[in-house]
C-alpha cells in the first residue's frame, strides 16, 4: 500500500532556513530568520503533520543525494560502481578506498542526512507547543526521533565522529557544533529510539500505513545495541519486537521485493515511494540500477565474489535467493526476457530495487514506486542469532539462523535437491559466527548493509573481504566533507 505518500505530497522544507544577508557581520552574529518560523508555521495539527511528512520525504530515494547504496554495497566486496566509466566517477574513489574530503558523493550524502536531521529537530522542538490531540502529538515527535536516530546511525557508521546536532539550526551555537565521540552518538540514538518506542503505535490503518511503528523503533534499538556489541541488550530488544506478534517470514523469498507485497508481514520499516506525483516522490533506484536497454545507468554492479557466496547443491542448483537478487547471464530478467551479461561490466546487475516495464515504463524509469525495505524480520532473526552466539547460546543461535535458511530452501522452484541449504548444526562458536556472517551476506544481498557489517565485525573480517588495498585502521570511516570543516567553526583539525 502506498497511502503514506498521498499525505506527504506537500514537502515542507523546514530544515532549510531562508534568510537575507545584509552584511557579513550580521550574518555571523545575528540569529537566522526564516520564511517559516515556529511563530508562523507550527500553529495547528495539519501543519504538525506536514512537518513530519517533510522529515519522511528527507530519507527517500527521490533525490540522487541518497547514496547509501554506494557506502553499503559498492564500498564492500558485493558490488563495484558499474555504469559508464566516466559517469559518477567520484564513486570509484570510494570503491577503491582513496576518497578524500572533497569527494562530491560524500559531501552530498552528508548534506542529505543532516537535512533530515534538521527537519526532525524542528519537529521535536516545535510540535510540543502545538494545540492538538496529545496522543497524535506524541506520535509525531516519536516519528521524528526515529528518523533522527536512523540518520545518525548511518552517519556514525560512515564517518565515525560527527557533530551531534539536536536543536533547530537558528543560532551560531546550534550550527557550529563540535564532533561527538562515537559512543556519545550511540547514547543519543538509543535515547531517541527508546522514547520513540514508547510513543509509537503497533500499527496503522489507511492513510497512515508506512509510518514508523513501535516494532521498528525497538528493532532499530536492538540493531544499535548489536553494532556496539551489547549482546544482551540487543537480544532483549529483539525479543520485545517478537513479543508484539506482528512479524513473520514470507513463505517465498521472491515475494519480498514485488510492488504488490509492499509493507508486508516481514517488513519492519520501509522507506515509501510513489510514482507520478508532484512534488516528486518516486524512487530513482529503478533507473540507477537498470540495464542500458531499459534506459538505466547500470550502477551498483554485483561482483563475482557475491555470486559465488550463494550455496549450490552437488548437482549445481543455486540457492534461490541468487536469482531474486542478481541478474545473470542466461537467466530470466524482470520483463521475462533473458538477461545478457553484456548489460553490465561485471556481467551482473542487482534486481531487488527495480520494477518491470509493465509497472514503470522506460519513459518514467527514474520515477519508480517500489519501497526500499530497510529492516525486515529475516534481518532481525540473523542479528538475534549473532547475539545468541556471542553470548554462548548456540542452540538459540542455530534456531534463528535455520529459520532463515529454511525459508530460502522452501523458496526453491522445482525438484528441491536434498543437499541444498541444509540446516547448520555446528555448535563451535567460531564456525557458527562464520556461518551467520555468510548467511547475512546472501540473505541481505544488495540491500545496502554489507559494508556496515564488515566494519562492525572488525579488522580481520573486513581486511580479508576487501583485500590488500583496504587498511581497517585508516579506512574504516570516510573523511568528513571539506565543506563542513570549512563551514563549522567548532570542528578542530
């Protein structure tokens, strides 16, 4: 269902403050005066809803600046830039681990993430004073806290130390904010998510389906704890999600990534898109990743290493998740035609974020309406398996891991080979850790999570996956954009 996007067509750019500069000294010392201030905008319930809708719109793939796929996939061993060699060439520097502070992709993503944070900060600061239904007011603030936490989670995992901006950008002190330690940023992320979980509902009815739920906040809290190796806290949060009784694995893996199944029972949080709207709310991923024969740019090209990570039976049948995730030579493509390896420099293209031409024709290629699934139940099960394994509970780890494998096995079409995707049964912690890590790679392939997993698993895992050109100590985080260093007086270098 696409209902949320119908209510966010009016995109309120509250994160951008417009001002007139009379003199340089006035600009540096006076508080900024916007065309939409708290005194003129946050007056009623309708405007509060418009404001939070603006925060949702700030995390979509409706803008080319949302390049989380570059950091999640291309910076990992799962994909290369792809595309025309001269197109978006700055991505290549990220792919080869030699990007500097002037890299435009890095700078654009930084601005994109902080725009979402700015909009959330405005909601959190101003909505409490609006005269409106208290439950709805608290829900809106909870939604903003989740989106802010989501944005900071991505920033802290891409850049490490970043400025922790929690107030509207109206004064010198709120604009010029120093870098915070990674641990301090996570403290704020956890605080926002815990408070969001308390305020958010379990589910929504039309027209609000697609908004953040309590389950999403709790799941994200568990993920934040897992990334800090706070295993017991992660398990506790994941158990709270499961206790809600709302989430399940879909029987067929392929159905996860189809338009008709959006916001399904496996989906915990999706970023919503809608085609044919003004203002624009469609997904550009449909064009970024599509083959040139469809008017696409064929970026984020999967590697042979990723394809080889999918298990095969002794008679050669592949894990069914492979052909759901990756287009490869001789296999059916989205429109029923046979995929050609000549469409991609690696011989492969990602499939999960694209739609057939029957849904989005070539003339509208960059205006897709397929949602991006950020968090789904299979991801939660694998993180729970990881946390159980790290706390020496192998039986619980195996139970969660094998649920995911069993669903993949059940998704096979045709005569199922007996030796394809058998249950994992090792109780050795190291071997089980490796099995869980491998399962995450194939289950979540091309969903923009791989690089972040490699970094949190540490030096030996990351360097083994990424090769000799990657040095964990110096390359784990990307450089803070030079534009931010120049503009933010509080960042000391």
